């Protein structure tokens, strides 16, 4: 074989090799990204499908939990689920009517915005800390208390009143099965708490928060019947339109509580904030300064205790 033929064959081999390299490069540059993109899109669609499925299961599980709570009489579980459902509904409603409106944008339309910090279930070992924080910020709140007969609780009832906060009622026993068994049971529980607080503080309480809220579904009697009973007794009931989420029995971080409260302010000119005062709610205590500062950072915004002038937020009218 001549030298020229050898060179020609070598050139052809190099050209073939070069073509293969070029084809492989083109495949890597064009085909592979397309394949990866297709795989990614397929996984994204599958993930979205899974998320929708999870959301549907979550809704179904909430309903199941609610039914289980009613049947088992688990007061705490019922309150957690109902608070979660109501809070979700309020967020959806806010979104539908323009929930992106900021508090300062609202301030241009109103002279003053009013927000009310309300604490359920006390007094507890945390009540004194809560009162200390409120005193530091010169802020007044509302305490919907239950019936306790130890001397420390008596001192806390008195301190709530002496420091200018509003004392409200949240039932004596907080036992759903007993309170909501009948009108008679409800009235006896109410009278027992009202008389106890009067004897200890000299205040005849006229504000009430139903355990689980007026929209609870555990009551064996029509809630409207109990509402009418309160009206006859010149007692006003208050629900809430902003939930801290701290009704949950598990751990809830300080920042989550702060975020829940402050995000709930959006678009509102008046808001009643649901918080809890029990020994287990240490993160609620830690969140309180940030909640107060976050509310007061907005223009024309005040924090007030519930009074006769307060517009009652009521789940049932």
C-alpha cells in the first residue's frame, strides 16, 4: 500500500472519529437537556398531583378528627381542629376579598385600627409573666378565665383587674361534656364562675367566650339557645377573627405564633386575637413582645381590652 493511500485512510478515520465526537457533542448539548427537561416536567406534574392528593387527605383527616373528637369527647382535640379549620377559612376569605391589603394601606381609610389580645384558659403559671410583659408595654388585654380556687389563682384574678385588664369568663370547668349537656348545666357552670370571680375581685363579669367557640359542634343543644340565654343575662360573647394557632397540644415555635398573629392583621380595621394562657404555652409568652411590637409598629393602631364599646366578633349571629 502506497504512502498516499495510508495517509488517505488515516484522514478518513480521523474524519469519522471527529464526526462521532461532533454528533456526541450535539446529542449532549441538545438531546440530553431535552430528556432531562422532560423527566423534570414529569416529576413536577407528579409532585403537584401528590400535593393535591395530600391536601385532599388533609381535609378528610380534619373531618375525621372532628368526628372522633365529638364522639370521644376530647375537648382539647376538638378545639385544636376547630381553631385550625376556622383559621384556614379566615385566610381563604381574606385571600378572596383582597387579603394582600396591608395594615398601613387600610390606615388611609380609617381613623384608628383596634386590636384585642385575648387569653383563654388561665390563670396559670404563665399568667404573671404575661401580665409583666403587658405592663412593660403599657398594653391592656382581656383574660377569659376558668374557675380555680387556689390562692395563687385568686391573686392572679385580682391582679388582672387591678392592672386594668378585662376579666372575662371561659366556663368554670372547661369540660365540654358537662357544660354543653343542657341549658341547666351551662347556666350552673356560668353562675358558679361568675359568682366566684365576683367574690374574689368584686367584678361582675359580663363577657364570655364559649369553650371551642360559638361554632363548636360538640354541644348537645343548639348553640343559639345558649347565646339567647347569655343575652337574657346581659352577657356578650366574643369569638375571634385572628388565631395564634397556639391551641395545638404539640410544640409551636415562637416565630410561628408571631407570624400567625401578625399575618392575621392584614386588611382588618378591628381584630380579636386568640391566645392561650396555660402552663404549657411558654412559646406564647415568648412571642408576646414581638406580637405587641408588630401591631404597634403600624400607624393609627392601638391595642385595647374588650369593653362595652368593642364590636363583638361572633362566629354565629
